[in-house]
C-alpha cells in the first residue's frame, strides 16, 4: 500500500468510527487550529519569507487573520449550522416533520495552492472540520518551506488519523487522485482543474474548483482617479501580482490613460519606494519558470512604468504597460504577476463587449461614482464576484460566497458556504403510520374519483401561509364580535 | 534563493492522460446539435431569457402545455409504459405543475439580490448576492419518469433565466416525440430546443460546451457524462440510480406498512429511481409482512395483474430481459414471477430467501420485483446499508422514534423518509438529489433555481474614507497591523450589532 493509500484508508477508517461527527470534537479541533496559528506565528512567517519573500506583517494581514476570523465564526455558529433546517410544508405534510439535515460527506481531499498557502489550504479545512468530515491535506509542493512546515505542525495540533497531511509533487498527487474521496477541493489553474475533475468523475466525486482567469478592472472617467489608482496598485502588486483575484488588466478611456499612469506610478513609489528591489514589503516571483513566463509577456507591449527584472532574484518590478492591444501576449492568459496592462476603450459599452468576449473571470472590478455605471456592469457581465471601487476585499467578507463561474471555477466557499459545500444537505420527511385514510386516494385500483381528490390535495394551489393568515383573521373577527356583544350586554344591564 | 522543482501544467497533461486503446482517433461530434446550441447561445447573449416577464410567460406556457395536452401525455405514456391515467397525472404532470406554480409565485423573491451580513470594515458598503443565469443548460431526462425528469429541471432553468437544450430519453419514444412536437408550440423557439439523441451520443454532445449539465440515469452513464463535462469545466447535476433500502421494524402497523411499500414499489411497474429496492425486515415480522404484501397486491391489481388497467409494463425488451433474468436467478418466488415477453409484462413479484450475493442485490433493479431479506436487529440493518454504496433514498418503517433516529443518523443517502416512501421527492420545498454514487447536486423548487444560477457576490464600496482604507497599504508596520487586528476582532465579537448597522 502506498503512503497516499494508507493516509486515505486511515482517514476513512477514522471517519467511520463517527468521532468527527461529534460537535464537541469539531469545536476542539478548530480551537486547536486556532492555537497553531497563534503559537507558531514566527515559524509560519519564517517559512513564508523563504518561499515568497513575504514579511511577517503581510502574512498575518493576508493569510492568518482571515483564518482566525473563519475559525471564530465556525465555533460560534456551528450548532446553528448543524441543526435541522425546517422547510415549508404542504397540506399533506401538515402533521409531519419536514426538514433538511446537514451531514458530513466523508473524506475530503484539499489540494492547496502556493500563492497564499495558509489561507487557501486551511480555509477549506476549517469548513471540512466544521462539517464533520475527515480531510486529507495536500499542500502545494511549490512553496517548499511552507509545505514542510504544514507537514510538521498540523499533526501536532490536529487528529492525525482524521486529518493527515500528504506532501509531494505530481506523482504523489496522481496517486492521491486514484483514491476515492467524497469531495475534492482544488485551488489552482484551469488546466489542472480539468484533470482533477476528470479524475473525480471516475468515482462520481463532486468537486469545488477555485481557478483563475483575467479579472478586468474598468476605470470610468467619472471617479476619483487618485484613490482608484492606489487601490488598483495595491490590489495588483500585493504578493507581486500572484493573487487569483488581482486586477489582471485595466480598461479606460484613451484620454484618461496618461493620468492613470501618473497616479499608478505615484502609488507604486509610495508603497514600494523608488527601488522596489530593496523594499522589504515587495515580494518575489515564486520560481524561475513563472519569472520567465511573465517576462516574456512584456515583449510586444510598451512599458510605461517599471519593467526592470532580475532572473537570479526572481524579481520583476511593479510594471505598467500602456496602449496594450487585445492580441498582445500579455492579454492571452492570466498574468499572475506584477504587470498591469492598460487597454483603452471608448466607454462602458465597449468595455462590456470586451469583457464578454473573454471567459467569465473570477473577479470583476469597476471604479465609478455613477451607480448606473456600476449597475450596468453588474447586469451585463458575469464573473465569480464583482467589486465596485476597490480591489480584493470582497474575499474578506465571509458572508459573501467566494467562487468562480464558467472557466474561473465551480462551487463557492467562505463562512457558512464552506460548511454547506462540504456537507450533504439531506432531505428528511418523518411521517407516522397514522392518517392512512388520506393515502387511500393514491392506491390502485385507480378511479376517476380518486384522481379528483389527488388533484385537490397534491396540486399546490393552496398557500398554507395564506390560509394561516385567513384563519387568524377569522379568529380575530370572532373574538371582536364576542367582545362587542359583551360590551353591548353590559351597557344594556347598566341602563 | 533555491529553485524548487516547478511542475508545469504540461507535465500534468502528459502524466495524467490515459491512453485509451482501440478507440478511433477522430471523434465524430453530432454536428446537427451544434446549430441548435449556437442559436440558444445567441439568444442568451441577446439577453432574451433574462427578463422576469419572459421567464413568467415561459413558465405559464409550460402549465398551459400540460393542461391542454393532458390527454396526449396520458396516451403517450400509455403506449410507452402502459401507464394508467392516474399515475401519469399524479406522478408525472402534477409534480411539474407544482414546480411551475411554485416558481411563478416565488420568482420575484428569488430574483431579488440578497443582502448579507457585513463586517466592521464594510459597514458603510452594500454587500449583496445577485442571482445570475448561467447561460445554456443541457437537460437529459431518463425513461423511468420521462416527463417529470425533463420538465422539472426545465422549470428551474427557465426560472433562473437560462436557455436550454432538452434531450428526453429515446427509450420512451412516444413521450419524447410528444415533447419534441409540443415544446416548440409553447416555448420560445430560439431559447429552448428539444433534441432526440441516443444515450451513446450524450457524452459527445456535453463536450460541445454548456454552462450546466443535468443528467438522470444509471451510474455508468453518469460517470461518462461527468468525464465529458470535465473536459470543458462544465458544472453538473447527476441524479443516479442505485438500491434504496427499506427497513421494517418489529414495532409498526404491518398492514399500513405493506400498503405504503407496495404502492411505492409497484408503481410504474417498479421502474423508479426512488422506490424502495429491497426490504430489510425484522425476522419477527417477516412472515406477516410478506402475507400483508400479498393481500395488498391482490387488492391493488386483482388476481391477474395482467388484466389490471392500473399496472404498467416494462419500457423495452432490454429492461424486460434484464429484470426477468435477475428475478429467476435470485432467491425464491413467493408471489408472482410470471412473465409475458410479447407484452413486456412481469407480474408483481416478491422474493424471499434472498442472499446478499444474489444477482438481484448486486445490480440496479428496474422492475416490479421486491426482495425481502431478514435481519435480526437495527444494528444489522445499519451495517448492511453502510456496506453498500450511498443510495438515493433510505426508508424506515417503525413506531419507535429512536429506531428511526438511529437509522437516519448512522446511514447516509440523498434523502430519508420514515413510515412512507417516495413522498419526500414530491415536496417542492425539499432538495432532491443523491450523494456519493447516487449523484451530485440537488434540485426541486428553490434548489433548482440555485442549481441553474450563479450566485455572484457584489461588494459596492465608495472611494471615501480613504484614510481608513490606507491602513492596509505598504509600507507595512506593526502599528497598522495592530489596528487591523483590533478592528477584525471587534468585528467578529460584535457581529450582532454590525448587522443592525
């Protein structure tokens, strides 16, 4: 038996004992995870610095803070989420219990990504634990030090049988995908997403795929350009552009381009100084393969800001490209790097047409003071999420479902959505063996009379809520009549 | 800086591609369906199906179609399955009508963006979830409920604002032809198309790329569809067959239990995704249950069910032969067992002395055969059920609520019903779908609307209060982080009053 097979078999055996279902167990594991994040802050930051040149502050702000919020939410709301959810009844089920019960799925496979390894690997894990599942965690091997740290730390805080960590590269992941899971949660590229979905299809395993795409950013002429550019620069150059929801490219009118470039330049200087290479807050590209991929994208476009790079250090300066053509290299695939192309369009309509020619992106950004512009963009385009007048922050609102559509992914998570996604919502109808008289109309031999009754009772032409209100009204009317009558009687007696 | 190995997607492709020996290199896609898909896509891009009025008009047209052509549906299903009028109306037409009525009365509410709870940093912003149509959906029906399994998902797709291609099962040829004839007369011809595709072509059609695919049928077919959908990252809903267990406890009213089970099992001549497939009967009451079932069947269908107008036939010879084969090679026949090939008739049959390894317990059953197995207690029942794949439904008949509770919490299935069968799939407010090998996703009522929608998160901010926002910009220092952390902890501790704000 391979190591991967053993981990999955062990997780399944542990799940079948039923201990992951118990609410106290789930809360305990979540609180242990919280302790991991608090106690190992230093180690986590150290590993991230080696992998992506991220500072401790950045790691906390963008990775662990969000996780701590999710854990706190899950611990607080777990009882409510796991309770039966009653539904509206019909005339035939008035005396029955009708509800939806959230149940664990079984063993979930979580395949993490390298750009925000803690956030993207642990957030689904929080939901998996909260939903009562076992989970096999496969951190991305690309962020070497963080994967190694996860492999060391998670077994120290979590139940090792229920939540094993499996590290490794392509062969190990292939071996994992040959095993059977009850759900596979993957964050990464579309190309690999297809392979994962195909492997899952062999076992009829449902998947959640958090993929990417080219997230457009439309900057209207009617907006505060200075603030917009700061926010776009922040959204773009955080983590060196290696964010699935980073604004990929900007659409603006030709007249606004020069001002935009100036403001972006100003923002870049403010954030990362005149020499981003020496700035501790500016990251690096994860590896040389990605470095080369990104640098080659600049080839057929004009650099307006930045452009310098150093392969030895995997450094690419925050770069803005101007007058970019739709068929330029940089517009052919998701950039996932610190290049911000500006494509000029004549106005909102052309921008919408441009966006709709491409695949549905994970995020769409629109900067404008005009609510009508925002509404039009919202109604006439489709994307995983839409954010007006800012970048990235919709990720941190855990009541908003986060996920893609079309090529940018399927399924959503964050907060309660993760819990629901990694649960089976089972329909339950609890009847008794009484009131059999009602059922006689459905039994053969079938007659026209029985059909008539069945039409009446089964066809949903009565709104129980409405009937309830009518009955209440009738009751109130009767009560009023009685009171008035009594009052009149009293008056008569007085006389 | 060390250079870690960097696996490229190209490596993935090479290593995970499976070589399929013996298959022809060229796929011949069914080109005639591409045209219809193109027309549907153009209509969707022109935003034809999106307006509320359009959706309501189409839903009302579905209702009218079922009202005005009830006789045609009864006739078509009569020819395909020898289905009695009662069954056609009550289990095929009425469920679709209920779904359409439910969608019509709730559409406005469903289409409204939902406000969601905000956190401290988004207190002054608008946080919404907007329901958007997906695009063009592909709905593949199954033959055991040919009208319902096509039109109920269609109602959901229409309500959600999509265009659709519908492929009714060609096994029920008359019903498929009827739908192909009627739908263009009632629904918008550019947005909705009916195709008649063979089961083997369906996976190829899925690869033409849709925005969602809905399939009901067997597990093998479902897996092929899922693999085809994976090629284009198309989300899927699968409602698949399996073996639905039914536990009969020693503490229950045997007569009523037998009645309810017999109705559910022999309805549509056992050709159902949701009927109880086998009974696990407590050994104390087994004899009485079998006797009660026999009496029931006599009452329902008379001494010769072949003469009864209430009893259906097998859909085709393939299913007939398969069912006949399974029943003759398993257990002992205590009632029925007669077959007439010319009519594709199999009598309502009860088997006892069935072993777990018998063919009838190993393969999916579509026919009027009910194996009754003996168990000694609830533990044995639960262990037996959990050894099999997760089914679409689990049924329990008992007066003891603890028994019901135990079976429910210690097993898993798409849905669960105690003291009756099938009904949970007819309640429009409950999700209907499978789990594990019995399927992916759910539909019915609001769940259909959600299945065929994309829930888009929208966060609408303004460019004011930049002083607060600027806390997050570099250069990073610990002071900024402390402020953000404080704000975050305040936010999750006081989620209650933030909501009021």
